[in-house]
C-alpha cells in the first residue's frame, strides 16, 4: 500500500512539475512580468492619475494576463466594470460616514453590498473586485476620495491595456496543436478501455470494480481534454496567428472532440449493458455469442485507435462493421423467447455499431 501511494505521489509531482515548466506557462510568466514592468514605468505618464498610485498599473496588467487573448480581453473588461461598481459603493459608504454613521456600520454596509453585487453573473471575474474596490476607496480614499477613485480606475485601466497589448504583440498563444495531441491521447485511452473490455468479455469475467474505475478514469480524461479543446478554440479568437490552415485544425479538433465524446458515452452505455447482461445471465454473454461480442468490441477499438488518414483505416472500418454484423447475426441465431429477453444483447450491438459509425467521418 505504501509503495502504491509513493508511486502515485511521484506521478502527481511529475505531472505538476511538467505543468509548471510547460512552454506555454513559461511564456505566460515572462509576458506577465514584462507587462507589469512596462506598466509600472509608463504609469507616471497617465493623465488624470496621481503618480503615487502608479502601483495599480502593474496590478491591472497582472489581472488581465491570461493564456488566451479572448480571455484576457474579457477578464480585463469585467475587472474594470467590477472596479467601477466597487468605487461607486465605496464613495456611497464615505457619504454615509460623513453623514454621521459610525465607521464600522459604513464599512459593514459597503462590504455586504459589494459581496452581494459581486454575485451578479454578468460581472464574471469582475465580481471579485466589487467589494475589494469599495473597501480600498472607503479606507484609503480619505479626504481625497474622488482623486483616489479616478487614479485607481484610470491606472488599473491603463495596466489592463498594457497587458492586452503585450499579450497581442508578443507571440499571442494558440493551442491548436496541443489540443490535437491531447485528443490523440484521449483516443488512445478510449481504445485501451475497449480493448480491456473485449479481453474481459472473451474471458467471461467482468470485474465490476475494475470497469467502474476504468470509466471514472475515462471521465476524468474527457473532462481534461474538453477543457484543452475549448481553450484552443478560445485562443483563436482575435488571434492574428490564426490562418486558414490553423482554422482547419481547429475545425478538425472540434469534430474529433464531438466524435470521441459520443464514443465515450456509448462505451459507458456498453459497459452498463454488459454488466446487466452478466447479472441476468444473458445469452449474449454465453458461448458462442460471447466470442463474437469480444471480437466486435476489439474491432471497434481498432478503428477508434487508428490515426486520421492512416492507410489501414478503410480496412479496419470494414472489419469493424463486419464484426458488428456478425454479432447481430449471432444474437438472432441464439435468441430464445420474446424480443424483450434479449433486449440488452441487441442494445449492446447497437452501441457498437454507433461507436463504429462515429469513426466513419475520419476514414
């Protein structure tokens, strides 16, 4: 047990380390640092802002720097909107205090209002800035609250613009290749799980715990790859590096993701069906149908695992389709009683046919 836990810890550490030192993360760190320094040195030139508040410029650059241009622009705008709303609340709190309310009461009302306003869905990332900006204005504004508020907002906005400019001009990120690689990895995971399922069916022993663990791993992989593909799509919005060839890769990634999601969903359905068939001692898991079912699952795994454009893809697709046809024929030959008695057997064959059909557009 200790050795297994140690291996898991080492694996997690390697994964975290690879993420930290990944090229995209290093590039983001360098660009963020450059944007913060540039904003710091240029901040004194900003009109309508006091020099003493120049430190808000690198903060604005830090806030807006994101892995994609589209997200940088969205987060920057949301932060400024939230900031503006917080400043209004802070000024209202100062008026309340000047009107005679105790400082603690004014502070509590402003923070409560800021937290409530921060829950507005349309504010997005700006929701976190409402209460914070209100607090800064209330506690740091003092007698120069209006000048502080203007300087705060203008300097932050300048930092946001610097961050956007740096992100746009210095190698704007585009993650299409990385998403394509992750999709290939997902294809490999789906293939492996189907091959393991085929082996279990052929042996006549379906381990419930093992299959459930495999499905959990598949679900986690799909979630991670889906996030990568969405980030890749987002990285192309407004990106000057997005050309015709890259658009084609983006479209291909979207189609592959949709097909693999369908395949994973059908694989989960297939596992559920087979477990129920085992529990009910279905003829679909009895010889000779069992052997035919195992072959059909293995052939389906073979076409899923075939890279796009591979020379052997058409032959593997034909083999998979023929194996599913053979399975349906075997089920019909072994049918006993009403159709409902073999409903799961037929459903399993349908799942496999749909899994094979999901690969057709890529052959």
